C-alpha cells in the first residue's frame, strides 16, 4: 500500500521498511501493520485532537507532570504552542505507561520506539498467527468469561500497584492473543496518586469489565472488585498477588448517643408544640 504521510519519517529514518496494511482505526489513532526487518510490528498514528472523538478531559490529565513552567503556562493559556505541547504530552503518556506497565508485569504490547508522533510496538497475534482480535469479537463461554475476567482484574491490580489507572478500560480496549487478554490504548492513563478522579475512574473501568463478562457469567454482576481494589490500595495493603473475592464488608459506624438524643428531643418538642396548637384551636383560642 502507499505509505501514509505520517509514516514517511519512520521509513526515511530506517525504522520501518514497508507499510503493509491498515489494521484498525480507533477513536484516537489509526494502526498499521509494518515490516521492520524480519518482524511484523504495529505503527500507531495518533489522530489530531480535532479528529478524535476522545477528548483530553481534565479528569484524565489532572496531576500529569509538565517539562517546565513555560510549558505549563502555555498549556493553561491554550496558546498554539500550548496546544502542541498538550498534544505531545497526551501521546507520550501512552508510551510512558506502556514502559512502566511492561516492567511491572502487566500484559500490554511491547513498545519499541516513539518517533514523529508515531508509536512503534509489538504486533499481537492469535494462535494462527493472525492479528489478535478485540475481546468484543471473541466468542465466550461462561468458563472462558470467568477466566478472562479474573485475568483482567489481576492486570488492573498490577497496574494500580504500578501507580496507573487505565481510564478507558472495556471490551474494546483489550486484545486476545494466543496467550489471553492484553490491555491496549493507554493515552488517557492517569497517575493514581496525583489525580483526584482516579478512584472513580478505576471503579468505572472495573464495572465495565463486570458488565461485559456478566453477560456470560451473571453472578459476576454482584461483585464489587473496583471498590475492594481501591480500598486496599488506600490502606497500603494492595500488592500484585493480593487475593480478592469481589466483596466489601459494610461499614459499621458507632452510634453517636448525644446526636441521637438531640434528634429525639427535637422530635418530642415538635410533637408537644403540635399538640398544643391543636388544643388551642379546639378551645377556640387564637394562639397558633
């Protein structure tokens, strides 16, 4: 196929020998199969912000570090330079996350290079050597749904232990290669410790998995892994091999007796006043 203009710098610089075909088009990027020496790899070409359906919401970018104060000011003002820097930061966030997660043992595509706004990474394949399908395209039995759900919950735990929340995890951002589920698409990945939205979004990610796999294994719908994972993370007891059961015991609070008595006294006074008004009206008085 004709080499897309965005991939020409990689061909010119010898990182890619040939562009073979387009693999997929997502909401933030287009992915191509490319030849690199004796290997087939993926080249992820990020779409410009105006072409993407996924926006760089502050929910995701809060807490991200900037190179320097000049960059931070420009991004805050929304100047042309600031928008360029914001776009570069959005793209490099995925690269940084992939390296961190791969080092933490999370199943993600291996990143090889990030050049001219293009991410060069591993091509995931199924048992037949074909590009791995998305999870939503895989036919699941109840047993396989349970197995994949357990694997992905473990991956979410490993990610959080590495300080990262995916932010957009669903059946559309998981591939199934010859060894099982692999998590993809991480430009919106967030720092769990620096982002105040991390808990809400992690629980949403886990709920997305619950809703999808619950179609095949309905008892998963009553689980609460998201809250359990986050509570353990907050308590400092979460580790990559933590044993989870998907249930969180109800919070037991000690009753405040003084507050209870105040409520009772207020109710008693209100009832006494109501009776007094009724008695006054019965006797024909004017006091109400």
